[in-house]
C-alpha cells in the first residue's frame, strides 16, 4: 500500500509531461486499466453525459499543441455530442495512487491517416468488432450482434482490414489541467494549470 505523500505537488513546465509521468507510475504500479479516463460530453443545449474511454497517446493538433487521443465510433452518442459541442472534459483516477487528473478543452478529429494507423495496430478481432458494432444504437439481441460479426469475418476473411469511415480518433487539446493528490486530513494538493497567451500558468487551489 502506498504511503501517504507529503509536501508540495510539483507540476512540470508542460503539465502534459506530469500527466505522462503519473500514467507511467500507474502502469508500473500494475493498476488495472491505467489509461482509462472518464470522458464527459454535452449536447448543444448543455445536457451532459459521461463514459470511460482509453487514452491512446498524445499527438500534435491543428492548434499546434499536443492533445489527448482516444478512439471510438464516429456515429456514437459521444461523437454526435462532440460534433455538436466540441467542448469536453476528461478525468483520470488512479485509486491506489491517490491521484486524480482533470482535463478540459476542445476536441478535434484526428486525420483519417492517423485513425487508420492506429486501427491497423489493433488485433484483427477488434477490427472486426469495430466494423460490426453500430455503437450506441439499439440492437435487438446478442445474436444480431454476433451475426454482424460473422458477416464481417466472411467479408474480411483475408488481407488488411481497412479502417471504417465511421470509426476513428478524437483529440482533446487541453485548456485546463488540474492535478490532485491526496494528503493527510483531507488537506489535499491541487494545482490548476491554465493555457493562456501561449503558455501554461499554474496556481494552487484549496482542497
Ligand atoms: C475500461 C473501459 C474502456 C473503454 N474504452 C472505450 C474506448 O476506448 N472507446 C470507446 O468507444 N468505448 C470505450 N468503452 C465503452 C464506453 O464506455 C461506452 O460504453 C461506449 O463508448 C458508448 O458510449 P456512448 O454511447 O456515450 O457513445 C470503454 C469502457 C470501459 C469500461
């Protein structure tokens, strides 16, 4: 069990480096699903919804800044909300590390080339799964889903499976990143990083 940390939480000049370091520590500690993050989206009218997706790495954006990538179905509920309202939030929570990171910003789609590159790195069964799941749509039965899988197994019996046009990556480019680390007596450490005028500005928040 991790001993409760003491002292100040220090954030790197580029807070994404601190995020990567914390992710590495969670991986080394053997936590289950260390890359799992809650993704919150909202409709155009501001109705929120949230679900878990997996963080797949940092990459450069059209804003010439790095952002967090995740992959999904572009026709899913989350993607429709992101199309309508590109403001989103992510939360990582590593329970036994006693750490939380909250990220807010704008999303954009990664390029089809980037999506295809990631798609090709996935297991064939997962590629078939992506082709077979009309994600977020009602589906009558498990059998219906399995028959879609069988049809795609037959369709893609050999050779490279192309990335579906309805599937790919989103990149969230952060405007705000908050690091939270547990301290004794609920006097936790919180550091808020905001991106403004081309630089990150850090301030302490009360727990
Ligand atoms: C640990 C975990 C990891 C997940 N990773 C992803 C993911 O990377 N991409 C994805 O589309 N769904 C992922 N899901 C499923 C989503 O939470 C969600 O059920 C799905 O994307 C449909 O959400 P939506 O209807 O709001 O679009 C994951 C679920 C869990 C519990």
